């Protein structure tokens, strides 16, 4: 048979194995009788094989036997045939599909021993493998090979130990902070460990429970089938590609996994899987190129590790595809080396990602503790801490005082009612952004509570700058803001205080700013007021007055005075308005304007309302029992905006009417014009209940400019009171006269009474008559009187005295 040409190093070009097997079978049949019987093994059917002759070893004599081995640790069958100088034939096999004990030397590489002295027939190594056959056949003296095997085992032990350590670290990350990347990383390391235990021969060498050689191909197929999806799972979990690319990668992975599983029973599966893996590498390359330039260090490390794995796997896959190419034997470990680099890089990426998540968590916790969730501005906690710092700075450097501006939006409840709470939050965010734009470096703004914002100006600025900044804020807020499809304009009251060392606590500075802000609101709102020490005295006075008012409610010190509503033609009363007074034990009789605002601010307005209802009903019963009450007359009670919607008030009214045996039509509720703008479902339901109880309603103060016409159209009322400002201008202002005529026309249209308030002179009386207004109220007609004086006043009409005899004058009974 023709023999392959000799080589100085390495095997010949692969040749058909059948010729070599036949040749050695002939030699075995003709060997000397003293030789041990030689049985030439047969190769597995339907499995590719190649023979690699080693002519350089023919007719050589060494001091020790040599070892022929394959640098491909995945080789399935390695058959070594040789003939010694005495003509004896030696044949032995090893490989992944055979028992590990069949190797001449315990080594990760399949190997067999040849005699030290060889005959003229060159030894041959026949490789049979379903995956790929690579010409990586080498030979070494046995002592050198054993030394190399020891080194290889040490390297493999270190390699496996490194993977085990990475796996333990990965498990630690999962226990600390479980996320998709950490879980897939651990699964990948576990699959990688299994893969390399079988690929490098460590499984059957080290683990007694490892499946036997008859299952080697199945173990290999399963290991690769686990490894490829685990790598792709990490890619998808960390890089999160867009859906089309993710589907393409996942589909390719399914095909590759199926091909590798098929390699347990077919000869084409491994090669097909390797080809598809190259396709996966190409698909992932797009992601890698982007990530390697990404500013996130974790992504760069991840991409670098994935690149190492793809390069290593690609090189090793290329060596499997290129069957006859004499590629470097270093490619046999390209994939394991790439995997180790990948695992280390991914661990760095995981560490950086966890560090980034930890920092983001800290940032979220900081934001949750210091940021307002609605506006994104600083919250109360941060603002208080910042004011405390400003106080400490002012204590060290008196010249470093800063200005504090407390801003409260006027009537913001109306915005919530019109736009809903979500719309109100959107408006608050717009206000916050507007305030941010007005800040200068070194200044801060935050949402203090509800619709309150707090600004801290830069320390050391001229105090007058606070007034200028407040003016800019008020101007900015007056600009329309979007609230869904609506446009709203806001008003605000701003309190200004200087943060200085005189404040012992943060609350003291905030309290002074609050006092200034409340003063701005009492002055009409949409203005800024600087704190003055006199405001503290006023606050203390109001607090004392509130405490006294609580006791007054308990001791029944409240009184009602009554002002008649009269027919302007006859002077006869058609009804009376109940006006609240407080018979203070030391301050005398106090008008409602002196203490009602204190009650409203102190949460006592409802208690006042309940007592007013009881007093009014008691007095009305008393008049009716004494026959001092005429059919058709009524008693009106003023309601504040805070009382609208109060179901308990209606319960109190019904109880008072029932206990006094009164007809509900004798009572009338006067609703301030401005309160009509606060129409809500609750108020509409309350109003329906009022009408259902046959209580009458009166719109008080028509013409002040705040009446929503839509609410008037929807409101069932029987009387209108014109604003007192019309009486002041009715003699000389054409506009006031026009408003009176409009009110009279409105009353005619709605079939209700129109009452002029604030008549203080005969001329005003005559003017209202001329304009068509038939009813009026004012000190010229009759001032508010205690119950006994009302009885005396009414007696004039009961005595039958003519109106001219009674006459109108400035000396009417008050």
C-alpha cells in the first residue's frame, strides 16, 4: 500500500482509515509466534474516521515508550496502531465514548502508548468522531507526557475551581438582590460547569456518579444544549434587545439547541449546531457594537465578556466545521478560555450593575425622603433641614441671613373641584416648574404642604430682594395655566420672614412666615407681606379670643340681633335677618365681624352655625306664641361657604324646627354669592335636601362680580339681595344703576324678591324705588335690633299707625 510522505513533526495529511486497518490486520496475522495476540479493533459504523500516519517514528528507538494523543479533548475514538522492532503489532483505543481507564496515561487527552523501539512500519492514529475530525495528533515520550498531564490536571482543577468560585459568588448576588441578570448568570455558570466537566474529561475522571462512556454522547449533547440557551438567556436579560432582534436570537437558539441534542444520535447535529451558533454570534454582534460604546461601564464589561465567548466559541466552532484544515491546536481550548473570560467579565458587569442599582436605590430612598412625589421639588423634611442649616450659618455669620418666602395658593380647592385632584396635581407641578425657573444659583424651593410652597433665597442678599422675588412670583402665577382642557389663573398669598440667629427653632421661623402669609390673605390675597412682630400679638389675641369663644359657646353668651327687610312703599317688614352678636363679659357686645373670622380659622364655624339655628328657632317660636309674627314674614340665617354641604347642619335645622313646632317655610338661608362658585356634587346634593325640606334660599351680595350665571340658572331661590356696594354708588354711578336694573330684571325673570342692601339715606331709598326695587334693608330703614326692640318696632305697625305718621328719618328706632 502506498504510505504517506514523512514529516519531521506531526502527522501526515489525513488518509482513509480502511487501508491502514487492512494493512495492520495483515501484519497482525503474520507476526512472530512469541508476540502477544493482537486484535485490531473495528471502528463504529456510519461514523466518519480519518487515519493520520506518523512516518517520522518508523524504525526509531527511544529510551522509553512514546505516547500518541489527540489535542482535541472532545475526540470520541482514538485508535493507535503500531509495530515494534520484533514485528509484534500493538493496537489500543481510547476516547470520550470509551472508559477513561482505557487511556494509557490518565490525561484529559485521549492517548495510547507505543513501543520504545519501532519497526519500519510507521505507527498510525485513526480518529473516529461524529462531530469533527481535526488533525491534532501529537506524540511525546511517556515521561514528558505524564509531566504535561499533571500540568493539565492542575490547570483544569484551577479552571474548574475558578468556575465554582464564580458560581458561589453568583449565588451570593442572587441571595442579596435577586434580578433577572443574576439568576441567568448563576444558571449560565452551572451549565458552563457541567459542560466543561464533560468536555475536558473531568466528569468521568473526578466524579464517581458521572454517567458511563456509553452515555458520553448524550451527556455531551445535553451539556451543550444547556449551555447555549443559558448564554442567550443572559444576553436577553442584560442587553434587552428590541423585540424583532430578540425573537431572531431566541429562534436561532431553539434551532441550535435542537441540533446539539440531535448530536447524541446523529453525525450531523454537532456541526449544524455549530453553524447556527455562528448565526447567533452574528445577530448578537449588533448589540455588542452598540454596548461597547455605551457610557454604562457594566454594559461595556458585559459586551466584552460576551465578545470573548463568541470569539472563543466561533474559533472552536470553525475548527469543527473546517474538517481538513490544519488549524492550531490552541483552538481546542478557545471556547473554555473564552467562557472563563466571559464569566469574569460578566461578574464585573453584575457587580457594577448591582452597585448602580444600589446607588439608584439610595437615590430613590433619598428622593422618597427629600422629594415631593407630586411636584418633584424638595419636600417638608428637606426644607426644614435646610432652614436648620441656614439658622446654624446665621449663628456663625450674622451677615449670612437668608430670606424665607412661604407661598400659599388662594382658593386652590376650587381648582381641585373644577379639574379633579389629578388635574390639581398637574397644576401644582406647573407651579413648581414656574418657581424653579425663578430661582437663582444657591436658592431652593420645595412643596411644604398641600398647596403651600417654600422658597429659600441665597444667604447674604439684600432683604428687599425678597419683595422683588415675591412680585415676580405673583406675576408669573397670574398667567393662565393648563388644567386639562381648561385654563386657570392662580392667586397666592406670600409671607416673608428673615432667617436669623434669633430663632431658636426651625418652627419659629416657619411660624412667623405663616403669620405673614395669613396676613396677606386677610388683606385680600395675591400679595406679599413681610413679617412684623405685631403679627405675633395679633395671633395671640386671636388665640385668646378663640379660647374665649369656646367658653362662650358653652355658656351661651351668643346673641342674635334682627334687622328688618321692609317693603319700600309701606315700610312694613316682610322678614328679618338674624345677625350674630357676642355678649362678651368684659369687652361688651361684639359684632360678628370681630369674632366670626376667628371662629372660621379655629374650626368653630359649624358650632356657631348650630347655635345660631337654635337661637333663631327659639326666638321665632317666642314671637309666634306672643302673636308678634305675621303670616308671610320670614327669618333669614346667613350661611358661610364652609357650611355649604354640611349635612349635620340640616339635621340640626330639622331638629330645631320640630322641637319648636315651626313651619320650615318661615326660615330662609342666605348663601353668599362667592360660595356659588364652589359647586360640587356634594353641595348640589345638600341643596337638593334643603329644597326637599321646604327651606327657602336667598342669594346674598349679587353684583359683587363673582356670581357664576350657570349656578344661578341651576339654583332654586326665592330672593336676591343686591350687594351693598350698589347702594353706595346708586345715586351717582350709571353702572350701579344699570346693575340694579339688571338685578330687578333677573328677579322678575325668576319670580323672586329683589332686596337692596345698605340703604343709608332717603335719597338712596327713592332711587331704588325709581329703579323698580320694591324691598330694602339698611340702617336708614331699621338697624339690627335685639329681640325686645324688634317687638317695640313691630308694635308701631300693630297699632295701625299710618306710614306717614311713622315716617323715615335718621332717628329710627335702632
